[in-house]
C-alpha cells in the first residue's frame, strides 16, 4: 500500500455484498489466523536475524580484543626488549671488567666490589650484582658480603649456563628477598674468550621495574601481563600477587604454542585456577627469543558490553514481538473499519526508532513526523504549520536526485537536537505520494556515536595499516609470480618443441631464440618478484660480485633517472663470495633507490668493491665486523645524509625518515636481514648535507681459489631419458600437458592427475607402484603437493619424488632454506633440467 491509502480524509473501504442465491465461496483462512501467521513469521525471521547479528557482534568483539591484546603484547615486548638490552649491556660490562682483572692475575676483591657498585649505580634498576664461580659459589657481591661463600649452584640459571655453552643471558623467576621485597635475577654467563666456563654474573632488579615499564595496561579492564621464559616458567607478572604467582604456566595450549616456536599468536584458554576463560596474546621479545610476553584479558570482561547489547536487543525484540502480536490481534478484530488502517499506520510509523519526516516536495512544510522526530528534534508532531529548519536545506538543493525507485543517502550532515547540541546525522530520502501529491520521506539517523567509534577504531588501526599493506603486496606478488611461471612454462616448452622439430629454417630459429630470450628475462623478473615478496628461499652459490654489480648497474641507470650519475670502482682481483645473487642484486637496488630519494635535486652514486682482511692489525672501520676475509661492497651518495639521532634506527622495520606514503620503512631492514642471513655484516656512516655510505661485508668463499667460475652459467646438460613409469600431478591443464609431452619425448611411460586426491587415487589403482612422482607443490583441494608426497613416501617408499613449483609458499621451505632431501624443480624449467633431475632421483644420485 502507498501512503496515499492512509490519508486521513480517504473514504472507508467498501465491503463486498452477498448476493442472494450466489454459490457459497470457498472457505478461506480467517483474518485472525493470517495475522497470527504474520506475527509468527515476524518472530521467527527477526529472532533469527537478531541471533545472527548478536553472534556476529560477539565474534567481532572477541576479534577486536584479540587485535588489541596483540598490539599491547607487541608494545610490551618492545619495552621489555629495551629493559633486557640495558641489563645485558650492564652485565656485559661487568663480564669485561672481571675478565680483564682475572686475566691480569691481580684480583683485588675491594676493587671488584667498587666496580660492581659503579655498575649498579649506572644501570637501570639494578639493586645488586653477585658473581658466582664455576662451582656455583658466590665470590663477589656489590652491595655487601652477606652472600659471599654461599652455594648457589642449585639456581636454575646457573645450571642452564653451565650445561649450555651457547647460552649467554637470561632471566630467573621473581623471588622474595625480604618482607614485601621481590626481586628478579638477571644472569649473564662468565666465560673466557676460548669458551671456558668461569661462572655466572647475576644482577638483581626490583620486580616493580616492569610495573613501571608496563604502565599502559590500565587502559584495558582486567588486563594482565606476564613475562615468561620459553619453557613456560614465569618470571614476573602484573598485577603481582606475591606468593600466589604460579612459577610455571600450566596451560597445555599455551605451552604447546610456545613449543612450536611461533613469534606471536592469540589464544583462548581456560584458567585452571579460577575456571575463567581468558583471551591471551603472546609475543616473543625481539632479540631475546627465550623471553615471551603474555597479555591476557578475561573473556567475560571482553563480552561485558556485548551482554548489555544482548539484554537491550533481546528485551527490545521481545517487547516488539509481543507488541506486534498484540497489534496483530487487535487489527484482526478491527480490520473491517477503515479507521483501523490509519491507527495501524500511525503505530508502525511511530515504532520506528529513527526520526521519519514527510515533507512537501516543493516546499519546507512538514506533512507528518513520527515520535522519534519529536524526541530528537523537539518538533510538535501534530502541528501542521511546522516547517523544516535550515539544517534540512540539503533536501531543496538536491531535489532532482530523489526518485520513487531508489533511496538517496546523504551523509555527513550536522543538525541541532532538541537541546541545541550539534549531532552527526545521516539522511535517507525517497520520493513518495502523500495526500495526492509528491512528497519527500526522510529518515534522519543520529550517527554521532558510530562516527566517534569509527574515528577511535581508525586511529587504532593506523599503526598496523602499513605492515598489512606490505603483507598483501607480498601475497599478491607471490600469486602473480606463481601464475606467470605456469604461463612461462607453457611458452618455454612450446619453444623447445618447435626448435627440436625438423626442417626449422634459420629465420624461424632466430625468432624462436628471441622468444626464448624474452622468456628467460620474464623468468628472471618473476624470481625478483618472489625475492621481494620473500617467497623465494635463499640459494647461495659462488658469485663474482663485479659481474653482479655490472649487471645491476645497467638496470639502475634506467631506474634512477638522468639526474643521478652512477659510477663504479671495481677491484680487479675481487674474491668470490657464497651468496644468493638475486637477493644481493635486490639489496643493491634498494640501497641505490634510497640514495636517489636522498638526492631529489640530482647527485652522484658510487659503487665500490674491494677485498678486505679484518684482523687485530687491520680492524674494520665498522666495529661489528669480526676477523676474517671479506669482499666489501660500498654504496655511497652525495645526498642530504642521515641525522645522528636516526643513524641507530635506520635498520629497524617500518622506521623511515621519508614523508608519509613515500616509503614503507622495510627496504633497509630487508637489506640488513639478507646480509646477516648470508653471514655478512652491514656498516653505515653519514654526514648531514654531505652524503651517506653503506658498506656490505660478505665472507670470502671457502672453496678453491679458482672457484669463481662456479658462478658462471652451467653448460646445458644432455637430456637423458628413461623408460620408467612416472605420474605427473599438476592442476594447470596446459602445464600438465607440457610436462607430459616432455616426459614422453624422453621415453618415459607417463600418466597424469589434476590434483592431489586424483594422484593418490592413481597410486592406489596402479597394479604396481610408479617409479617416480612428479608433483606441483601448490594445488587446490585437501591434498597439496607436500601432503601427497608425504602419503606416497609413507605407503610406497620405493617411489622417487620430485617437486615442481612456481613458488613454494613455505610448504617446502623453512628458515629461508629448502628442506633437506627435497628435490625441487623451479618453474619454468627446460626439458634438459627435467631430464637431469629425474635421472638423479631415479638413479639415487645426490641433487644439486
């Protein structure tokens, strides 16, 4: 029905008259039954929608709390790192001083005590330092002599350092040093330069130090923070309960997560002590993987607001349902009277919780409004002389945009409520008929609370947006490279097939060679994309850095622009280094792009290579470089330089001095991480307005002196085939057809399957096992290539397995390197590569 039907001056609806002698009408459902069915349908539908909405709100509340707890865990881990770093530096200073005194052979206990007191005075929150000898007895104490001579060999940190020569620093659990005085031991291994265990240096810190560092936890109700070791032993927590602090985490789910060595995660666990379910976010402290921050909040606290919404929404729905049921029964009894329609319209109109206004289409007079309008704006609902205020001037300005077919939403409106306060309003306007003429039906929703909540949420999300963008970019890049490699696989296979065909003339062969060269360049491009997105595991090999710098320079001259001059000074006798050349090239590009950004008006970039031997007589200018033979690659610019206050932070992830949107803050951290993963070192020096120099130290290749040729491209292998039975599992139909064609041309008996499940079914149906399984890694369905290979290896151990993939997505790669024993053929590959790796697998030869 339209609003016109409900006009107050409309005539009552005529009732049908009974005609004498007419045939009796069919029995129909009564109006009361119809009304009852409508009410029941309303209750079921709205109840289901309300229940779905409440479940969704509950999920969102828990998810938002998990994100908030994870952010607090990250912030707490950062503060804890700073505390641990300062304490470790203080204990290292003590170690150095003790070692010097011990090596000199003149140990004066009073001088040692004086040195310990100086360290305590200058260190943050250190209350005492105790030195244990190799037997665990206290030999020195900074603040007194009460502990000297006592046996501390049963302390957990002493036994750990005594047994583990690689362990140098750690925390112990808080203990009561006196009435109300709780302290936390911080231990540092005391060893000679040759690794001989001399004892343990133990610093005592006030447990309240972490209460001061973690002061932000008051921002979340019920928040608790715990600092624990990786084995689950609790060091301290906030709020602190003294003897009630459990010394070891007893929740199996948390211990299981810690045992899996994940850097961070969020869990939902049940506390065995009080039975409360808690949301827990944990994060390992960067630089100290043995320390874990756990931030927890009771789930009932998280859902407190949600329960209030349940109560309000449930009671409102119940009241509305009961009211609607009562109204339906009343309307069923009074439907014969035309006046009931107006009452029904008015009841429904006023039940809308938002202001609804009917106004003239060509003027400002209000024709009708509901009760919510009076509550929000204070207008008298029954006054026919009320006009729209200036707040609604947008209705006249956008009159041509309104139609009967669609509703027009007008956001970002500012109105005054009945108290005169400004509120944010969202208008929804539709053109209707009212009283025989056009009118505007306007719903004015007060969105002030929603906008405030959105602004608060947006502020909280800004700090995570950059890292999320980079993650999405990495995933997108990896996916594009995966699909592009499949396309290249088909192109390369067809080019090789055409090249092997008889009767190919010279002109066609040159065209095929050009296609092959373009495919090779495209293959190099995808490998660079995978290296950027960190989907490519490191593949170090002996590399001549001069050749790599020369090749990279060609790309940089096109990338940096004409305003940047780029030169190189390359040592003639530069040593070979064992490094991933693709990643090293990407690192050089990153450094040169940073140099370009530091020279917006143009400048000069210089790349130098040089052999460097670091020893006691020839120390490196960068103190962190240990003795050894290195190839040093220096990238210098004439830009505006780096401020001294920023020089120590430039390798931190997401730290950037560029304007917002001009840099992710990840370029230098990626360079630093790659060089360190390659057992190298990075140095930097800079002067403001004079330029910056980055120095990369890569260890000399340990092979023979003539190993430089190892980096050269290998000679094409002769494609040797065989007659064994091979099963090919590949989800891309074209790639699968190309691989099958290559294998058939090599003489193998080949069958194929489109996914992991089909591949497993082929093994089960075969009369005898296949000699070799050649499977893609990333495939749809319940079984990817790795899972299929594991099942085949378990059930048919004699079958050789070879993987092929455009990128592994960590399925075969851990800690940056391909899993041991895995034969992986990177797409796109040539027939000779396929033939070589299949013969190696079938003949049991070691793979490259």
